[in-house]
C-alpha cells in the first residue's frame, strides 16, 4: 500500500510529455499576445532567458537582454533589485515598479534545481501603464469633482436609491447645521426639513420629491421658496433642486439635492425695493415740499405782519399759537424735504466723535434716560456731510429714548472696521474697504418681528403722533453716504441699530476761530432798492410787505423774463437794484441760479439772495459758488428775510 501511494505521488508530481507540451504552448501564447515579460535570472542576477510582447514597450530585444544583469535591464529601480534578493532567500514577492518609463505589476519566485536548491529567480511582469494612467485620471477627476462640490456655495446632498445620504458637502453642513459624520447614512427627510413659504405653509416631502426625480429620471425644481429648518431649530429661506444620478444607461441609482440660501438675495431685493420707494418718495417730496414751503412762507410771513400791526393786544396770543403750529408744519416739511435732498457734492472728512456728541446732546438733553458712549481712540474720519449725519444719528437716538418710557440706558459705540468679504448680516451690502461702525443699543420695549421689516417704510409708525419719516430719512441719509444700516430687535429686551459709513484716510481739519457775529443788516438801509422773483403770488406779496416795512423800495417779478426786463430797465434809468432776491426753484423758465447768471451779464456787481427749500452747509456753499451772497430757507420769517437782504446789501463786492 505504501509503495503504491508513493508511486502515485511520483506520478502526480511529474508531467507527461503531452502535458508539458500544452503548458509550453500556453506560455508561448501568453508571451506573444499578452502585455507581459517573462524572464529567468540566475543566482548572480544575470538574465538567462527573456520573452514577451511588452519588451517592445520598454525598447528591448530579447537577444539584447539575455546576458545582461537585472540592474541593467531595470536601471535605477530599487524595488526590482530588492525583491530579487528576497526571492534568492526563498521568498515569493509581488510588487509594482516603473521600468524604463512603463509601469509593471511584477511577481517573482525562487527557481529551484533538482536538489531543491535555489538556482535563480523567475519573474513575470505585466504592463499596467495604461490601467494605472486611467485609474489616476479617474482619481484626479473624482478629486476635482469632490473639490468642486466642496467649493460651490450651494449645499449639495447626494442619496442612494433608498434615500440614505451618501454625500454631504461643507456648504450643506453650514446651511443645515448638521455635521457630515452625523448626516451620512441618515434618511434625507431626517436631515433636510422643508416648509413652504406661501400662506398655506406646511411640510414639504423632501424624500418624496427626490424619489420622484429618481423614478422619473428627470430633474425637479422646488418652484416656490422654501423654509429650511436647521438642526438647531432656526429657519432660513432657500430654493431647492433635485436631479437623478444615473449609472449606465438611463437607470437612476440615486438623487442629488442642491439647496441655495436665498435669504441674502431676498434681503437685497427688499433693499432694492426700499430704495425704489424712497426714490419715488423723493421725487414726490421734491415737488410737495416746494409747494408746502411756499404756502407756509405766506402763512408765517402774514402772521409776522399781523403780529407787528397788532401791537400788544390780546390777539397777539392767538397769532403766536398759529405761529407755533406753522413752525411745526415747517419741521414736518423739512423732514419730507430730506428725501429730496441729493447727496452733497462737496463731501469732507467728518469726525464722528463730534457728530455723535452733538446728536446725543440734541436728542437726550433733559430726558429721563442714561447713556454711555464708547468711541475708539483712533476712530477714522468718514466722508460725509456733518449736518446730515447729525440729523441721522439724532433720529436714531430719539427713537431709542422714546422706546424706553420707563427709563434705561442707551449705549453708543463707534469702532473701526476693515471689511474683506463682508460681515455677517451686513456683508451683502458692504464692499471691501475701511468703515466706521456705529452701534446704538437701547433697553426698550423692542420691535415685534412683523413690524421690524417695515420700519424703513415711509409713514409707517406705531407711535402716537409719529410721522413715520424719522427712520426712512436716516436710512436715506446713510445710503446717500455710501453706507448701510441694519436693525435687530427682541421684544422686551431692546433694539440694536448698526450703522456702517465708509472711512477715509484724510486728516480732519481743526475748527478755526469763532465766526464773526453777523449783524441783522436791517439798520441804516432805508431807501435801498430790492427786486424779488418768486413764482408764488403769496410769497411775492408778503416779501414785498416785509421789506417795505423795513423802509426799502421793492419790486416783484413772477418769472425770469420779467425779472431780467425790470433789472435792465432799472439800469437804463440809472436806478439799479441794490440786491435781488431769487427763488431757486421755479415751475417754468429759468431758475434762480440761471437768472442770476443772466443778470450778472448786465451788471457783474449784482448782489443776490437765494430762497430755497433745501438749505444746508453743502447747498449754501453751492449757492455761494454761483454768486449768491446770502441764502434764506423756505419757509422764512420776516426777520429771516430782512436780515439776509440787509447783509447782502452791506457786503462789499
């Protein structure tokens, strides 16, 4: 039995001549047709036999390689020589190496002689250069796709056919509040929860829409805006888009959901609409304030004339009450005119310390509130109109004070800010550069959410007796200065107002000496001749009466044509006018500035007073550049007009 088993083992260990021929044929076919190299090396590393179609790829002939050492055939390839040495120690090795510019998967095995001693090494190398290149290209493409998905601003979430999340980019983490490691593997509907923004509201079946995209193999857009509930319970307005993932043919194996945060876009749209409203109001206010000012001028001037003639009788008290009401109407008209006031052409570097100090004094003096002011020592100046900025911050501080009927503290901070990509909640509106950030915080009753989005709308107010123009006026001023304003409020806790104004690198000029006290100019000037041009009959009448009451000789004109004609006739008769009073805004024909230019052609030494509904430091300077000596704001009192005309006559030209 034992001899038979041994004989059988010997037969199994040997090969018949036919089997040997078959094995040799298979090897010949592989060597000739497959991209391989078959080589035998002796124990000294000398090539004794080498064949294979892949020899052509590395530029070797079989006859050339035989007799060369392994280091000559694979020059500088440490992996080959190291693994060859391991094989001589009896180890079988498989590895990858780059040989003569081609990449091979190599397997080497010890070659034993009849006495079972290692006499050499047999090596088989498969040329996998194209496969490796394709694999690397695919990996590079996958890496590029991954980097692209991570770089896009939209949240990108991919699921398999079972609605389990398999991809979750950084934007998805930021938008949903879910960390990637927690979101992966979860059902899509568990991580992404949508509600409709329309009036009906209600949940949106996220997984159902994604599944529909897969089943129909078509993209699906969410259509209406959605409200995404983040992991922490907060909500943000978004738009969503679903697309199927196809793998081979048209079969969908998953879905991709992209979510875009549209809250900033919505805020920009609201900002644009708000500005359009303000521009429309400015256009309307420009005409209305002109008409109102003409009416109020006639009212105030006639009240002044009546009070002068009433002496000290009991009727004076009624006249004074009427004057108070007219002056309140004037203040309201001035607020309305603020919308029509253009951005000053001559902006200058303004120190906000002084602006905030003055605004605080105006708004909080005598009020039952405390205030704290924290201003950075190195606060940058801003480019602006000081008077308009004082008006803006005065409005904000008045609102803060009125929001605290039980008292409290208003905190005012001002600090420098360098913006690169924008600041949260304000970055959508700020470009890069230097800004001064002003924060006004009160401890008042707060603003309900339903009112917060309306606070900048003209005429919206919740205060008894309020006009609804304070915040819209402030907003308009800040925007005209290239800045931005935001309001955040919590009912029962208070309100925070953020104002951003562009900073400049200009030095702020120290104020000069005290201006010389101006005299009224009404004394000692009787008999002087004055020409008044205004398109409102009531204004012409009261101006004539007011100036004649001061002893001057007055003529009036309803438009530029009549004014120029009367001015020319006076020159020809050698009785020139000592001063002309011109309305800056006329309904038709030449305005005041253009009329003065024509009069100056007739008499370059003409002295002029401008009457305007828009008077501030910038517009006054503009009128002076055009040749006016004095500027009177409509509606004006008798003393305002008389003083301005008197000063103009007294000036030397």
